[in-house]
C-alpha cells in the first residue's frame, strides 16, 4: 500500500533567522532554507485473533464468590477467594482481662464469633440461593509471591485438615435482615458465617468457640497480635471461602470482618462489646477463578471475531505489519501517529443479565504481558497504552500507538513475538493531586465482562491501523 501524500499540506519549519545568502547566522537553523515537512497517511491491515488467558495475576482487593452462566456464550464462571486479617500495630484488641465478664471453664471466654462478608457489588440474581464453605488456612500466603487466578490453596496444602470448615447458605439479598435495615442509606450488604462450634487448635486444645481461642491467645501471647505478619504466622493464617453449590450470582466482596463478642464489667459499667480483625487491602488477598474451559476454547477458536472476556478468560492478540509500516516506501518517513480502533460487536442476548463489555483495556507487547503486571507497571504511553470503552462509538480507540510500533522494530530478532501485542481488560486506580488525576495501579480486570470485537482471521471486516507520516520535502 503506497502512501498518499497530501499536496498543499507542506508546513515550513521556522528557522532561527530569515533566509539570506549573504547573512551569517548564529547557531544555524533547524533545517535549510526552503525545507519543509510533507505529511501523508496510509492504512494497514493488522491481524487479530483470540487467545485464551489461561490464568492471570490475582492482585485485586476484591474477592469473587459464586457461580454464574454467561447468557450470551453459555460459559460458566466460578469464583472463590482467600484473605488474611489485618491488625493495627500495637493495638489493644481486647479489653483488660480483669474486666472480662464472659467465662468458660474458669477462664475468659467469648460469647460468640462470626465472619462477616461485605460486598460492594454483585452480578446476577440477588435472590438466587447459594452455598459457600469457609475453611481455616493452615499456612499464610507468602509476601512477594505472585498468586495467579488458577491457584488452588487446597491443592497447595494451605488448608488446615482439622481446622474449621463451616457451610453457609446465602443469597445476595439478605432476607434475614429487615427491609428498613437493607434500605438504610448507610447500609452495606453482607452475609455472616458463625464460628460458634467447639474449636481445637493445632496444639490439641479445645475451646467452646473460635472467639475464645482468639481471646486466650491474645492474653497468653500478646506479641502474636503485634502486627498482621505475626497474627498470620501464629494465630490465624487466613480463611479460604469456596463456592459449594448454587448458580446465578457472583458477590464482589471488598472486606471481611472476624468479630469476637464478649461481655465486660468495669466498675459500675456493664455491657457487651466486640473485637474486630479485618480482611482488607492492607493484607494479602487472592481470588481463584474457574472458567468453563470447553466453552472458552470454543469461543477463542471462532475466527469470525475476537473476544475480550473476564475474569481470566480471553484476550485479543494483534499482529502488526511492522516491516511494511516502517520499511519499503516508508523507510525514510517518520511516524507522527498511529491510530487503532477496535469495533465492538453488539451482544445478541436479550437477557437482563447480559455481561457488560470491559470498561478499560490495555495494549501491551505480547512478550511483556506477564512482566507488566508482576512488576506493577503503569501504562507509559510509549509502548503500553490504555483505552476506554466508548458507548457512543461502540469502540475502544488507541489514538496514537506509534511508540509501540517503533518499539516493536527494535525487538525484531530478539523475540518470536516481537510484532505482536495483547489487548487485555484492566482495572485502574487513580490518585488526585492538585485537582489532577494520576493512575497509580493497573491490574487485571477480575469482574464479569464479555464482548466480541470486529476482526479475526475469517472476517471480511479486518482491523486497520491508520498511520500519519511526515518527511522532509
């Protein structure tokens, strides 16, 4: 494809001094007199195909629990997650034991203990009956370890064989709570799992409930509660909550609270209080995602389009004709910009539970896909770029990825995938400084999304890259 230079668009560069054959210039000009820049455009077909994600780095602060079926593709997705617990350093978790009124077998005791799972959002039927099981972990997650979405803590030996394992039937809408409570403006939805059965620790000591174990450990070994690391290594390594049965909802859990309730008496004051350990973003968390492999493989093999599907589902691979873009008739041209538009194909399902398209995508060199997330990189607008979904145009548009094309040229011969990039759905975190928003993290999108894109090896509507060149006239 030859370049179509646009006559009449030549732009003269400014020189430091006006042209004069008899006048000496100090420092010279950027270009000689009469030189100008000529611009033009060319369009190139880029090859696209779906690739199965297999697994992705699970570094999100949201836990996913449940099982759903994508109404458009028929693919099942299941989510489980594990979390540790956070304790404020040198914080007095329980009151002075002399004030504890609750007692069991001659020592301080908890009246009850429970786990609360708070969710910020959900997908699916809020009344669907679901069943989950929460396990006590035997070992904590290891700081600095990259946990991918296919990590199974049970197979990895992280679940305590004789620890607690408690089942809970729940629905997203907690019907055990009153309507007035659920519609209160300050209400945060949650479901609870009690830990009130007798509990035996690793030393063979039995307590009337898990809360009593926590209390007595606190009073006998306060150093174990000094910080979150000590807590995980000596008291409770964490919990793993696994979907057991049910279909129709996925809870997006943003925090877990471990509450221990007890009575106290201090002088004339008598009452009931609780101590709280929280599973939040301050400690390690990771989701385990199980996709319907047969369906995912079938979708990825469809060459009439490409897919973006999360969590840990399908990405779109783009192959650029770098030699054609930067060689041949363009070998002496400079790329001013390169624009890539990925057109979404509208969903054909009429279901009320149709999955939304990903809101943000990242394009990254294929051979840098894993290192980008493991190294906690941010899109640098040189060879990694972000694009947001436009509902107006029904597209994802990368307005200028010329840096990516030039970067690929330098990688030729160094990698088998030197001219390939991956488009992957991501979630970003921003921080505002002086009224300006800055992206501080880019992680894999672990929420439920799905969409088809124009492209694929069997399509009659190929994806095109529009390039604007410039060169000296």
